């Protein structure tokens, strides 16, 4: 029996001209440990399986074109998808578009995908927000590339590793807290002398500082939901989900 791809629809106030979705783990053809709806072409999965999964994704969402897949490097570079001259993945961790039919995509397996849309729906963005990207300013760079004031944006925070399972060391906390002392609230000391990090709290703090107050969340921990989500921290060798946004 062929199962349809498992998809999560963001619950946010996007205008009628904006579409968004996030894939989950089920409904694909990849074999373990990538079972089954892996969309990452860089994780060691069979290329034919990834191609079929991406075909299913496009069909299930009636995408107007192939997504712009990025070569994510935990940085802050933002691609202007309207000016992209090639379909070869570029090293970048965010993308923006103002054109209809241009599909943006972020691959994740614990890091947080952040989707952004203007209130009018005339521009959208997608960002890869792990702790490195957040600390370096990927959300600030993405909002700057959109050229829209934060008060005129809305955001959706996709599935990511939750604070109960995201243990980090002093160096991670320092990278976030040294430039922003208030970020300390996103870290709780555990019994091993390390820190439990709340990635969503860090993202919300960054967005709020930019003036973005309309923020919705999937509230789904990738680590704690092995049937629904891929998690690199939990499994190591595993697949990738994709968060997508586009204008119609």
C-alpha cells in the first residue's frame, strides 16, 4: 500500500496568497535508516529514493515548481531566489522571494526551520535556525534581505529539538549569551553540569527584538517523536524533513 506523504500545515495568519508546509517522516520510499520520506540528498540515501520523495512532495502540495534547495552550512548568508542563476544548491542558510511560484525550502532534522511572510503576502522567506545560525544572526540577515519592518511580518517556527533533549556545553551558551545577556533565560543547568537549551525561546527572542510579534509555532519536538520526525541528535545517520513556503 502506498501511503501519502506526511505533511504538517502551519497554523498561522498567512494571507491567502501564501502557502506553507512542513514534511514529516512518513509516506516516502527511502529505506532505513532514512525511512521513509527523506528529502535530503546529502545524507547518504539512495539518489533515486530521494528523487522519488521529492516528486511526491511536489505532487502532494501541487507545488508550482521545484523547491530551491540550499547547501546549508549553519551560517547567515541569504539567497535572493528571484536572482538565483542556477538550480545547483548554493551555500546559504536562508532565502527570500517576491515572485509568485518560487518555492523556498529548508531541510532540518533538529534545527529549527523559520518561515516568514509579510502581512500583505507580497514577500516570503525561509531560514535554517540552529543555535549557530541564531547566534550568528541568520534571522536578522533574513529580515534585512526581505526589506520589511518586523511589525509587518509574521513567523512560523517549525519542528525542532526541544529543551528536554537539547543538551549543550558552556561554549554554546556563551555564543548566545555574550552578545545578548537576556538569552540566558533559554538555558537551564542540568545535573551533569551542562545546559538544556530552548531553541524556540532563542528564536522568539531574536524575532521579537526585530519587531516581529506575530509568531506561531509547531510545538513539535523532533527528538521526542521518532515516528513523525527525523532527529540527528537522536539517531545520527538519518533523513531530513523540509519546511517550504511560496506565493501563489
